[in-house]
C-alpha cells in the first residue's frame, strides 16, 4: 500500500513557519478540495490522484518520493 505522509509534512511546515496551519488553510492555499484534504489527513489508506500529489509536492516543496511511503498491507 502507498501512504501519503500528509500529516507529517503539515507538522513540519507548521514548525518551520512557526504558525499553526489548519486543514482549511491548506485547502485554500493549495486549491485542493477540503474533503480531499480531510481524507488525506484522517485516512491512511486514502487513494488520491497524481494531480493532488503534484499540488501537495509544490505546497510542501518536496518530491513525490518524500511525500509517499510504501508500507506493507495491514
């Protein structure tokens, strides 16, 4: 299974920028729908599109290889 490390990157961005970043702010600033952002944050096995991965990589200034993690099925 491929896992999106959304929460980890959100925590790191919040720490670097010394501000609390809400899911609503991520949705507004990235253009990704709020429902999609909420699912990424709360469902470890959420299946998203490459377009969303691309936007998140730009938002977090990272590569897909950093944002995605392959884990064994549980």
